[in-house]
C-alpha cells in the first residue's frame, strides 16, 4: 500500500498515512482535528544506467545462441529439444 504525506493547515503537523488506492483521502489532522492537505512528495525510486531491461530482457539478448544443455536436450524446456 502506498504512503501519502499530509500537512495540517492549523497546527502545521506533517505526517504520513498508509492508505489503499481505493481509500478516500484523509480530511482531518490526527493531532488537532484541523483541515489537512495532501502533499506531493518526491519519490526515492529512480532508474539509472543501462538497466535490467537492456541487460536481461531486451530482444537482442533473447536472440543470443542457446547455452549448452546440461541434460543433452532431455528436459522439456530445453531450447535444443524444440528444434
């Protein structure tokens, strides 16, 4: 569940609430009962560099030649068994 940040207009209380996407936004400060505003916060999640997609999931990596099968093609999921 996502965590949302709120700030009270009366007392300035800054707090976080864990809420479902389907939950209504909070409207009342837990400290003083005053009106609150939902804040837009910066996330700490960032994708940098070439990434997992280019290194492991891009079509170019899937087109590489299959590795040798340790069971000599005896397993049902072996690429050489399908050939």
